[in-house]
C-alpha cells in the first residue's frame, strides 16, 4: 500500500462502521431538483436520514455518467452517519440505468455541456447543502469533477469544508485552462483534502497532492489495482474496502 499522508482508521471506527448494514442504512430521501444560477434545472438524489448536524456530502460523478454512480455509495455514506446528495451535472451521461436529467435540461436550453460548465451545477448543490446542513459540507468529485471540486473549494472559501477527490487530473487543457490549472488551484486550498486514485494514476494523483499545502491532507493509492473514479469504492470492485476505510477515517476526523 502506498499511502503517503494517509492515517489508518482505528479498530473502533471500523467496528462501528461494520456494525451498520449498508443495505439498510438510510434509503434515498427522494429525487429533488434545484436551479443553477443560469437557469438549468439540476436533478439530485437526496440521502439524508440523519439530523442536520451530521456531515453533508455532495457527490459529483465522472464524465459521461450520472448520479447513478452513487446508487450504492449514498446509502453506504449514510452508514457512516453522513447525509449526502448525488447530483447530475450537465457534463455527463447515463450509468447504472440512471439518465442524466441535468444534461437533458441543459441541452434543451442550448447550454454548454463541457467539463468546466458543470461548476454551475456543483455550486448550486453546495448552496443547497449549506442552507440545509448545520454540520461540515464535504465536496466529493470523481474524475473530471474531482478536479473541479479542488478548484471550487479553492475559489469559494466558506462554501466547502472538506474535499474528497477521486482520480483528479489536468482534464481541462482542451478548454483552454492550462496544463497546471488544477495544481494551481490545489496550491490555494485551505480545507482538509483526501485524494484517492488507482495504481495506474499514481503519478498524476501524487503530483496534485504535492501541490496541496502541508497540513490536513491525505493520499490513498493502492500498490496495484483500483478503478478510475468513485467506481473504486463499488462493492464489486476488488480492493474497495481500503478506499472505503480511507473515506471512513477522513470523515471521522472531520467530526472530532
């Protein structure tokens, strides 16, 4: 295991997590819609069985996918005593049988659907979370949205209390944002950060991790295996337990 900056979870935390059934912990509170500042209707699945003092995790999907990326992980996060919402960003598609309704609405309005445009949807979700939650708001991104998560947290002090970035990279060159755009934003972060990636993405993840200021930051990359984005945590993905352990420890530390 390569886990520079990663602190293992204590046995007590793991035992507490294992004692809760992921399958039965907090069914979805329903599908909601919120409005981005440019008028696009953002669709999200809300998993919020806990009091508002619990951490609130805003879950963002990878390219060409939808909120369906978190159909399993939303209830699992509930088992860690966190509320969460999984949103459709306008840059996406379909996964696990779940259509991306934000994409469809954006297209009907003639809006851009490139990676950077999804920032509007993510910030709308964060605004919703800040109004609803009394606890820490955690922004979780997968692939391109994990890089956007780092940038949004850097540019909007007070909107995000922590970031989980799964498979970040410099995905925005084709949009004219520069080859070090993500690292430049990472260097300005002032909140706790957990970066995770599969073994084959070790170098790009480590490069961004090194840009984050010293302090409360952690990195998890397995020696071998793993999958791109949040799929690494799906129960069918080999090695998912170590990723989940990293997240459980990170969220527990935020609550101390």
